[in-house]
């Protein structure tokens, strides 16, 4: 699995990764609404994310995961609904949806939605993805049949894993 942000990918790099044997891409899109992307400090736009996602498939990847966030200050259920609808137009096989968590001293901490809103968002995502044939196999992860992320399962079962790159973590 290669984890990447839309801004770090090019079509040529995707083709090179594929030629080197990378068989799974996990893309950190996080949100598709410009205001939410800006609040999160993301450097990609909605258009960049969707263009890069299309390029992932054009480069020959069939096992593709997308990271999405919920529980972002100001995020509405309609934002999640729009994001899920658009992402499901692509043949993604996996979606990770993480709640935004911040330390209490962070300037946005007090703006985080309450637990009821967070639960509503998570239940909505669970239902929508289940309706489209995804299995909710781990707290933040959903997949099409046979596409469970082995590395995600390794985290939860305490197995060793190797991470490569400037922000990678190994255990």
C-alpha cells in the first residue's frame, strides 16, 4: 500500500509505482468541500483530489482506498452525503473515515461537534456504505468484499509493520 495525498501524486509517478509492484493506493482526500479543506490546512482542492483519484484508476490501480474525515467543525451531514456520493462514483474498494480528534489546547478544539453529531455522522456513513456493498470491518474502515486492509488489521492486532517515508511509522 502506498499512502499519498493528492498533491504528492502525478500520473507518471502513479505509473512508476505500479511498475514497481505497488498494488494498492490509499489517498488522503479528507473532505471535498473547499471550506473544510481550508480549515484542515489541506493543500489540495476538491478538483485536484478528484482529478488525482481518476488518475489512480487510469494508471491501472484496482485496489484503491480513500481517507475521509468526519467531525470537522462546521461539517454538516449534507457535506458527508455529497462526498460519499461523489467518491462512490469511482470504483473504490475501501474507505477509511476518521473522526477529527484534537488536543484540548488546540484552537479548534472547542468548535468540534458534540458526540451526538459525531455519532450521527458515523451512523450515516455506515448506512450509506453498507447500502453500496461495503463491509464495516473495523472502527473506521469499510471495504468491498475481500478488500480488508491488512495493514489496518495489523494495527489492531498488534502485528509488526514497516512504514517508509518522512512521516511513516513502523512497529
